[in-house]
């Protein structure tokens, strides 16, 4: 397992483990995700924008930047009207929920800190892995937005680079409902841009990109449709994206990111920072 995982991630930048979750585990997590909208705040609905420039609303929003140790709710751009009213049914209005489900929600915490996750981290060579953040991504039918090409290291940078994304579809991810697409081998070209806390404390922009978005030819991407309950492991520097969901079927997924904390520096410039008294929770510590 070790050679397969490491070799494939080093070669392609991602790999898939089929049947990582049982059918019962998928059902439990999917039901938990489908009920998250019931706890979403009604007085102020925050929209998450997939814009790759400086126009994204979360760039100026402390609700987003302070979500590292809280469960917070982000709506699709097409789900909320000018006065904050919902334009769609609440059950399909959310874009994602993050970024502390792995700690504060029992179902997702149990999945994140399972022995299977620890085993994967062990096989990948992690010595003291910690979970930096987690998200439930809805990708609901007809409204689930496009995710632009990006690298996870843009948002969660470590030195040396150690971040691995664990992406678990809770429904079949297909070409029609927005499966992931990757540029194989693109992780070998370094970090193309960073999304960081603005060093200008006087600016309204709390978060900024350090350079313009690169252009990635669509022909370079390969699709990665996967079955519900699979695990997609994603190198932090591999370029990936997903299309908008224009189908009649949702594509719910749970994802979290693991970083090494032994002899590894989590960048103080990263947008997401843990409170001083709440370090990232550690999965295990190797002797």
C-alpha cells in the first residue's frame, strides 16, 4: 500500500482508493450533511464566491477568516437575493460548510480520526499529522458552482510542502454532476500563487492573492469520476478543478486537509490560522 500510494501521488499528484467507506458510513455522513442547512444562520447569509481574483466576498469577511475553529455556513451565489432572501429551497442553498466539522461535529469527527485515515497517513510517511481544516461541499443540482483550477497549497502552505487533501464523495461523482479534474504531474512545478492574509492592515481586503491567476489549458485536464465512499488523495500542488453541476443529481462530498507538524512550518501567511490555545488536532505521534 505504501509504494502504491506514494508512487502514484509522486507521479500524478493524486490517487484513488476505492471503497474507503462502507455503505452504512456513507449513508450516515450523507444524512448528516443533508441536515447541516437546518443550523445555518437566517439573519445573515454569507455567500461563498469561487472568483479567482480580488472580487470574492470572503476576502473582506471576518465570518470567513475566523472560521478556523468554528462551523460556519456559506451559500451559493445564485441562492441568495440582494436583500439576503433565499431564492431556492434551503436544502439546496448551501455551497459548503467549514472549517471545523472534524472537531465539532460527531459524525465527521469520527470519520476524520478513524483508524483508516491514520493508516493512510502512516503509509504516506507522516510522523505527527494534524488536521488543518474540513469542509462539507454540496454541489447541489442546477446550482452547485464551478470550482476554478487551483492548487490546495495556494491556501494551505507548509515548508516543506506536506499538505494532503482527503476528498470523499458521498454520492457518485460523475462528469455530469461535477467530478474532479486534474492536470497530472502539475504538482512538480511548485506553488503557482498564494492566498494570504493582507500585510496591509489598513486595507478593507483581509485576504489577497500574491499574483494573478495562471491560465491552464482545458485540454491538460483529465477527469476523475469516482464512486461514493471512495477516497481521493490530493497532493497540495496538483492543479485541479470541478465543473458546475448542471445535472439533476447532487454531488455531496466531505473533505479535509492533513499537514505534517514535526519539523514542518505552517505558514503564518495562510488565510486560516488556529487560535494560539487551539492548535490543529493531531491524528497520532510516531515514535
